[in-house]
C-alpha cells in the first residue's frame, strides 16, 4: 500500500485526506498543529501523529497543506526525513510558495512537487495543476493519481502557477460572489430569496455541464435572442465594466500569489 502523509488537515488537506481514506487504497498518516482537528480523521482510519517529522518518516509521499507563511517552518521540521536516498517526495499545495523556496529548506536533491487545487475538492469536483523539480518528475504520475481522487488534474509549468492560483485556486470564491450578486438582484426584482437561490444554483450547475462540451461563446449565443433580454443585460453589465473587473481581479490575485512565497 502506498504510504501517504498529510501535514495540515484544514480545508484542503482535510478534504484530500478524507477522500483518500474512503478509497482504502493508502496507508495514511496526518498531523496538525491544532491536534483537536485530527479526531475525525482518526475515526476514518488515518494514523494521526503528534509531529510533522513523524508524518514524513512514515510516508513515501508527503503533502504539506498549511498556509503559505507556515510552509518554511514545516519544511525545516521534516528536512531530516527528506534525504534523496530515502525515496521520499514532498508536495506543497500552498499558494505562491515556489519549488525553490521549498528545496532551499531541504537536503540537496530532494524530490519536490507543487499542486494548486481548489476547494471543490471537498465534493470530489476539484481541479488541480501539478508541477515538479527534476528529482520529483518521476513522482508526477503518482501525485496526479492522488489528486484524481478529488477531481480533474493537469500538469502545468511552474511559471504559470501564480496565474492558475488566481484563476481556479481562488475561482470558487468568484463564482460564489457572482451567485450572491445574482440572488440579490433576483430578490430586488421581487423573487422570494429561497426561490432565487435555487434558480441561481441550478443555473450555475447546469451551465457548468453545458460548458464541458461547448465554448463559452456558443452557450452565450444559444441564450441570447437578438433584441431580447440577454442582450440588454450584456450591454448594461459591460457598461458597468464587468469583464474589465474580472481581468483586474485575476491580475491582482496573480500578483498577490507572487508575493506570498516570501
Ligand atoms: N482554501 C482554498 O480554497 C485553497 C487553499 N490553498 C492552499 O492550501 C493551503 C492550506 O489552505 P487551507 O486548507 O485553506 O487552510 P486551513 O487553515 O483550512 O488549513 C491549514 C491547516 O494547517 C494547520 N497548521 C498550521 N500550521 C501548522 C504546522 N506548523 N504544522 C502542522 N499543521 C499546521 C492548521 O491548524 C490548519 O488545520 C494554503 O497554503 C493555501 O494557499 C490552495 C488552493 C485553494
Ligand atoms: O486565497 C488564498 O490565498 C488561497 C489560495 C487559493 C485559494 N485560496
């Protein structure tokens, strides 16, 4: 059985850990600085341990899912277990923390990977991109296989990771923002809140399915009757700078990711 460890069992680490535990395919260990968070995972059959180093010692593949500013300290803690001859690899999901930020804290030649997932992993509908240093390349398939348990996975060069973080890492929050705005707008037009919410949620889910095999332009054109309601809405939204605001948001998030590595 593959030995997988997770350090930090919050929103991302915890979602991955639960799905891997459900699959029954892995021998799992986990640690978290807030030990009270480990109980649920222990019940799911995970070995919960009290030190990050112990997770690394017990695992062939270690996922670090702590906040970006905590990654350096965790790498220093697990460094003694990460000698290249040990056959271990570490994968970080932290925004903005580069492979070189990480490998600087580990023995020379350590296998290091980065993954950028999103919170839709918690319902098995995540998307993730993966990259690796030279020593970690042979583990790419393994890491991609693990993230397939929580959604879609692609390889992406590290130079595009900050942009991908901005696009899909933060993406669910933008969709939620848009959903909230739509619901409020429906309420303003007199639709009861619970009805508006249901209509908007189904619309977003249904559109996501349509977009799997159609371009965004195709969907737009199928909806937009010449001289009709959708065209009127598009003109009003564009006058308010909707598309420009999306571009500005992605640019700001990309820049923010660049600054998080420290
Ligand atoms: N939340 C999201 O939607 C996404 C988050 N990420 C990245 O995933 C990482 C984790 O984010 P979340 O899961 O949202 O955070 P979180 O706060 O939910 O989870 C982090 C966990 O790490 C634990 N922790 C903190 N310091 C630790 C230490 N020294 N040793 C062991 N455990 C420690 C915390 O107690 C907590 O349970 C971040 O680096 C973030 O950039 C990436 C993509 C999406
Ligand atoms: O907001 C953040 O910094 C993290 C990274 C991507 C999603 N959440």
